């Protein structure tokens, strides 16, 4: 977790806010630690947690405008938080800076999420802003080790997790997704651009028809960062909703790569797992393997 000296070095933090609970957690963190901050929102969303805060609303195609606002605030550091939908680009609204960076941005836009985020981060860093990872601020509030739930993974669950880790490593190398569902060694779901929630919603029907042993291992969701992923801007995360959907999918538990996935609203996430009889396990990354 960041220390007081780390906070002093930040100066003024801008939270680039997407959807989900992570931006609100960061704003609350800034309040607790008296960190000067602003909120940058692309689009017209008005989340409740942002009320009363210094909110900058912008179009992604007009970076000169929002960079000027950030500089006027004295912003020195930027943290990206929450999921963001790829915006529909409106060419007539491009400003000169965006046109200058457009080729690099378009290359990322037509690729995987990591390529797009790298292009966005490059634009921010070129303007002199330092990127801070949400996990480096929230630290122990969003990280776990081992299996802190009442239910623990079985040997069959661990085998399914190992198989899923191999699959997610392959997906990650292609910049496709960060998650997979495996039951009894068979792949029941792969995360793509639709995200984890959409994948989990498709799993019950698949497992009802394809699980080899109806009374065998129920399967696991595994999540991990892509091998090349910049964790400052896109560390994977799970939360209470992930656990609820995993339970509805009939899975035995949720497995995450240790030190590579955040657990948002950690007490409620663990509580939800215990209430549903699921485990949450932070699996160590195997050296020279998935």
C-alpha cells in the first residue's frame, strides 16, 4: 500500500473513471488520505460517488482540452479505473493533438484491449503525466493470498485451475481475454470483448449439456493478467457480482492469479462466496508456466 511519502510525491491525482466500483474506491481512498484529486469522465455519466467532486467531462477525441484542464488543476499523476466501452469516434470533433496521434490510436483501437490502452497511456505520458496503478494505491484493500473463504479448493478444482491458467495464458498472448471457465478439464467459457459477466452468463447452458460427470467437479472461473499487460492501467478485478454470477453458473469457485488480480469490495466479495459455498483462491503463478 502507498505510504505518506508516496502520497506527497503524487501532488494532484486525476482519476480517469470508467464504470464499476473501482473509481469510487479510489475517490474514497483520496478522501481518507487527503490526496488532492480530480475526476476525468469520458461521456455523460453522472455516478453518485462523483457528486461534489471536481469532475472534468470530455471527449476522448479532444485531448488538448482535457490536458489543459488537468494542467490547470495542477495534476501530476493519473490513475485509470473501471471498465470503459470503446467510444464511437467522431472525426469532425478530432482536435489537432488527436489527429497527430490518430494512427497510433487507431492501431490500438482495432486490436485488443491492451494495445488500445498502451496507445492511450502513451498520449498521457507524452504530456508529462505519471501513471499510477490503482492496486499500488489500494494495496492490501484489494489483494488476497491463499483462499480466505470457508470453502477450500479440492484437488479436482486445482487441476481445473491449472488447465484454465494454461488457456488464459494463450488468450493473453493474443490480447484476447483474461478469463476462462474449465470444468473437469473441459473449456466451458472464454472471455472475449464481451467481458467476464457475459461469459459467465453463457456457462450454465453449456455445462448442463457438456459436463462429462454430472456429480463430478463443478468447474472454476480463472482470471489472470495478460503476459504483456500494463498492470498500471488494466489489472483484472473480481467483485461480489463476479461471485454471484459464478454461483449462478454452478461453479465451485473463483481462482485468480496471486498479485495479478484485484478483489474489489473484498469483505463483501468473500462474504458472497461464503454465502454461496464457493471458494476464492489466489493461485501462485507457476515459474516458467501459466
